[in-house]
C-alpha cells in the first residue's frame, strides 16, 4: 500500500485537473466522517447549518464588543476590539480543528483505497490541502462576514466623511479574519505532520488523544483569559508600541488596519508577521503532509499490530476482581471498561469532556489557590472534582447507549436468559472502577499539592461518594445491552439534552462545593452525609429492582446461539 510518485501513463493537464477536483471533493466529504464529527449523511446540508450557527455566534460576540460605540465618539480603540474578535475566532478554529482532527492527515483507509490507483502522491497531497483549505475558509469566512456587518453598523457613523470606508472595512475585516482562521487550521495540520514524522504513525495514534485534550484545554483557558490578556497587551503597548508583536491575534488585527490604510510602523510590522506566518504554514504543511503520506504508506496501517491488544494494569485487574462477584460479572466489567477506553469515539468523548471541565475551571482554580494562601481549597478548586465527575459520568451515560460494535453482543449471550441484573451491576461498577477511581487517584495527587494530603483525602472521599451516587442515579434505569445495541431515538443524545445537563452540572457542583466549604471538617456532617449516601443508594437500588421487574427491552431478549449456551463464565 504505497502511493506512486509517477503515473504509468502521464495524464494530460486536463486529466490532472480532473483528478485533483475529484480527490479534493472526496477529501472535503471525508472531513465529516471523523471520530467526533460523524455526520456523513446530509453532510453538506449540516455544514450549512453549522456555518449559520458560527455566523450567528460571531455576530453576537461582535455586538457585545461594539455596542459601546453607540456613545463613544472615537474609534481609535476598534483595533483592540478587532484583535479580541480575532482571538475568539482563532480559538473557535482551534476547536473546529480538534473536531475534524483525523481529517487533517491522510488516513490509512485513504491510502488503502488510493494506493492501487495510478495517481501521483503530489496530486493526492494537493487535493487533501485543497479540501482542508476550502473547509477552513468556509468556517472562518462564516464568522468573519457577519461580524464585519456588525462592526460597520457601529463604526460607520464615526467615518461619515469617507463614503467608501464601509466597503473597504468589510473587505479588510473578512480578509484579515479569514486569514487568521486559516492560519490556525494550517498550524494544527502542520503540528500533526511534525508529530507523525517524529513519533511514527503507530506511536502518534496513541499520543493523539493527549494532544487533542491538551489543545482543548489550551483553547478554553485562552477564551477564559482573553480579556485579561488583551488588557495587559493594551497597557503594555501604551508604554512600548512593540508589545503588539507579542500576541498573534493582534497580528491579524494589525493586518486589518494596514489594509484600511494605516501606516503605523508597529502595525505594519505585525501585519508582515501575519502574512509571513500564513506563507510559512502554506509552504511547510504540504511538505510535511507529503513526507507523512509516504511514511504512513511505508508503515502500513498504524492501527495494526500488537499495540491494539488490550492492556490491563495490575491495579485495575485487582480492583476489577474485588468489585466483581463472579467470573461472569468480571468479564462484563472488563468488557465495559475496554469499550470505554479502547473505542475511539468513546475515548475521545471522555477526554473531550474532561478537557472541557479542566479548561473552563483551570484559571479560576489557579486564582483561588493563589488567593487562599492558607493551605485550604476554595472556590473553583472545590468544584473541580465534582465538575469532572459529572462530565465523565455524562460521557459514560452517553457511551453505553452507543454501540462500539453490534457483534460484541456475543458476551451477553453467554448468560442465562433474562439475567439483566448482572449486566447492569457490572456496568455501574465499571463506571466506578474504570472512570471515577482513576479520576480521583489523579485528583488526590493534585489536591495534595494544593492543600496537603489530609484535606485532599477528605475532598476526594466526599467527591467520590457523591459521584458514586450520581453514577447509580444515571444508570439505574438503563436497560439496553451496553455498547452493543443501538439506543432508543434521542436516548442520551447530548445534542438535544445539553441544556438540561448544563443546568444540572451548575446545581450539582455549586451545591457540593458549598457543602465542602462549610462542613467538610465537621464529623457530625460526615455522619449525616453517610446516612444521606446510604439512603440515596437504597432509593436507586429500589428503582433498579423495579426496572428489572418489567419486560426486557430489545437487546436482552435475543435467543442465544447453542454454542454460547454451552459456555460457562462462572468459574
């Protein structure tokens, strides 16, 4: 499986153009089949809806930034507002890049399909870049155009003496902001190419999850701190005009100003950096992509090999044995854990939700830690374990209703007919053993650095007990075959229920954080809390028994095959 460098019969210029167009369309459509963005059906119609949503959000942000110009009589600060918008647009493009991460590089499936065709590798790379650039430009322009209209509507009265200013501003704003978004997209593709070449295709596949998680955290931290950064840069520029060069979004805001006719030396220098960064990425990205394509094609499928063998740590194995009452339940518990962390869509969903929680709270955790200065956690530091627990359990609840592979349901046919209780017990235990315990083990180390081991133990014990109750509540009425049968329409669909989860997250984390802040070091509170947890577990157990008493839904009532009836996992 290797792309050839020269076709057996060199195609004509029109033939190469036709190849390029067809492959570019293929790669453009492949963008929508990524692990997190699986919208192959009606993909282009859904793209239009997504572009409309991006444009609406950009218009709203622009209105918030520009509404003060109702009263101001000076537009000299508009460049700073433009740089704020550029920062948010670049962050949005960073998140878009994470969503379509697999599409930034040529997939081994593409190589398998194209390797036997008489198509030059350079043509494939050019088509891949054309598809990526078309997608990136569409997303960036969808945000730039509405914002340009909002900017003009507020600023045009301050430029009434120049009738052509509005048209020039729209053109300058769209060019500068689209360039900013395209630069971010190409930077992510370049980063991926560098890592593929440095680590190799197989190692890169294992490191990709950590990289995507880190990018999501970085983008969310940037969004949370964008006001602080902009203010600091503006203050620094008042004393040192060269400070504008330290913040890349200001390069593109400066590009906008220079297109409009500014001759400020510092703005011109920053604009040259904007054009230079885009030109460098436009040169480096194709070279890396071509080299990476050849390396991946030489290595073959990076997912094939020993690294796909399930790996279980010694501690995880012992915890699974302690938590399970039988060999059958232990097999189911291991099956659920493997589905959560080895299925790419499920693993990416959990990592993305964890990154969301960390990215949103990290700045406030740092601020609260620095302000407290008394060895105890406060503010966002208290809410962090509850937010992460809630988000990961939402990911588990979403994941169990989504099939990893329907054929994996064989494991459930090894069980006696109607024995749904064992399956659901193993599922709930898997959420605790494979998600909550590892999470709190990491949090224990982090909180110990912030507040000492004793307080960290109390915080983690409180958070773990609350999260266990939450896991029981979320899964007590779940009846389908986990990871192996399609869920009911709309079941656990985050696209339609995200608002409910968001409200629940706010109530859950703030309530528990306030309880910790006031009562965590009171032993009477712990006695009352233990009784409350026991009562909540009793209620969920009653709901679970009542659920199991009803008729089994589709997925549990399949007749087992004779071969599977003979198997016995109870030993």
